[in-house]
């Protein structure tokens, strides 16, 4: 019971924090929506598919680590759970960094009109957009 409550608390705190940035969510269930909303061309679509697959592999490994960590400590004391929460947070932070990296990759190949539309959407939703340096090409 403690582990379930602990897991719920960590997931809720993650989702509240994640709402500050204006994330596209590359690799999530909305890749088709991203493609449609931003009217991605064929090259952009191929990159989106490749980066989505890469993210699923990266975060799948981290998800397995997080699940194993929680399973290992289902019956642990509150003191041990506090230590485990730090390890769990590091895993979650790595997953968020991966998502941000993939979003940033996609944003870096947006044309000026697509990127401007992204900025408008973020401002409308009062979220902080991910700014990119167009002089750096991560391909």
C-alpha cells in the first residue's frame, strides 16, 4: 500500500512540473497530431518517426529501471522509501530530458512558419516554449 501511494505521489508531482514547458510530446501517442497540426513534410515526418522510436527505446529502458526500483522496495520503511524516491526522481528526470531532447530536435527542423505557430500555441496555453538555436543542426 505504501509503495502504491508513493508511486502515485511521484507521478502527480512529475505531471505538475511537466506542465511548465510547452512540450510537443514526440514519441507519445500524439505523433500523428503533431504531424497534422504542424503540417510536416516528408523529411520531417521521417525524422519524427525515427526520433519517436529512439525515445521509446531510451525511455523504455528507464521505465524498466523505475519499475524494478519500486518493485524492489514495495515493503520498505519510510526512511528507505525517501532514499528510493531520490533514485526514482533521477530516472524520471532522465526520461523528461529525453522527451525534451526529441522535441528540441523536431523544433530545430521546423521552418520559420511552423516554429512561429508553435510559439503562438505555447503563448496561448501560457506555457514556456522550448527555444532553439537555429545555427546548430543536431542531425
